[in-house]
C-alpha cells in the first residue's frame, strides 16, 4: 500500500482544490488522499474527530503523512492523534510543510511507492526549493 | 459530604455552559478586539452540545462524563478552543482517580498540563493558561493545606479571575492575537475570560462536595 495522505484545512474548498492540483501532476495515477476540512457544520474551522477518521481511513498499513494549513489546524491534528489507535498513531507524521507545496511533493513520491519518511521529507523539500529559488539567482535582483 | 461523582461533574459542565451562554456576547466582544470574534459563539455552541450529549448518553462515572464533554467540544467548538478545551477535559478524564478534593485538584492539574503541551504556551503568553495556571496553584495549595473543596475552589476562582484581569496589559505571544503584536495589549484575553468561567462554574457547582 502507498503511504496515505491527509489534507487538513479550515476550508473544504481550499483542501479540495489542493488535492485537485496534486492529482493534476499525477495524471492516470491513483492517489490515496483523505480530506478533513471545515467545522462540523461545514463552516470554516477544523474538527479533530474528522481528522482522526481521515487518518484512520488513509492508513493502509504503511502509515500516513498529514499536511495542514495554519493555526488551529495544527492543534486539531495533534489532538486527533490522541483519538486514533496507538498502532495507527505511531505510523503518522504531522508534516510542518506548507500545505500546497508539501502536498504536491508528497503526492509524487507517495504515488511512486516511497516509504513514509521519504514522503515526509519530500513534502518539506517543497518549501526549500521555493526558498532557494527566490533567495538567489538572476530573478532575485530583477535581472 | 457527598462525593464528586458523575452527577457533580455534569452539574459543573451545565453551570459552565450557563455562564458561557450568559457571557457569550462579552467573550465575542473580547475576541473581536484581538482575535476573530467567534470565541463566545463557538464556545456557546460547543458547551450546549456537550450538555445535550450528556443528556443523550448519561454516564455513571465522572471520568466518562469528562470524556463525553471532551469529545463533544473537540467536534463542535472549532478554532483553537476546541482542541484546547477538549484536551483539558480529555486529560482530566484520564487523571481522575477518586471523588474527593485531592482527586479534583489532580484532574484539573492534568488538564492544565495538557493545555500547556497542546498549545506550547506558558503563563504570560496572554492565553487561557493565565487564568487556569493560578487557579491550579490555588486549588493545589488549599487542598494540600487541608481546606474543603468548596474553599479550595473558591480560592481557585478568585485566582482565575485575577489571572484573567492580569492579561489586559500583556502582549499576546500565541494564536491569532499574536499577529497584532503590541496592539494586543490593553485587552483582556478571551480565552482567559472563558477559562475563568470554567473555574467559577466548578466553585458554584461543586460547593458542598468532596
């Protein structure tokens, strides 16, 4: 089983669009992504019980990498780990990567069958590549 | 003296719910000053849902009551308050061992420690910890000194209210209010205000027990 991915966002529309973007870079490939976004009424917010359910659903035995947006999404994701089984919990990585960059990078390597640690590392590289690009080179000084 | 049993804990939650509902607009007003103006509404919704859940699934032990409240708040409050208050009740449930003042103090302390860990915050950050922390200290101190739970919770409620008021001049270092930097000073923290209500509710609902 490929490593599962979970997208946690305050906004369902944002999460769905991020997943669509990730699927777009993997034409024809199956991608296991669960979304936990919005509060219990569908408004902006996060729900740790929904995140726990998404993590459990995304775990096919090789673990899960969770990408999240800002603020309370992080607190909710951590709280969700208290609500899943201990066996699942030890296979979950909460990624500090930025949501979009992290998800696209993670999706590519997860679809290729990489292990959880590699998927998590690739998610983080999304930010590093962007920082490197913008911190030097001809474009940085307008040239 | 009757024990702090499931009925007593449920009464605490109902009193907290009543106070939150009564203070809903004030909590939201405080949140509008330094946050996103939803604290009163969110907590009102969540605590009402917790009372409904307790009505639908009455529990006969106090820890189960706390767990039901935790899960309901986590699911329904939204924002940072859901995970934070949820963690408080979840950890309190896990630590509750007994039905006297000492057990209550230990459970509240475990809940407080859970909020510290979840939020990576400390006292002085202008958060709910600024009310809960002094309340824990007062509660622990009074229980250790052999005072009744009623007296101990009275002292805790006073400490929580003082802690809440003391957040006004602080600069927020956690959560959305921290985006404001120095401009967050001059306003009482809404999380500290609701946490003070939680302690005040315990003092009222658990009086005569433990």
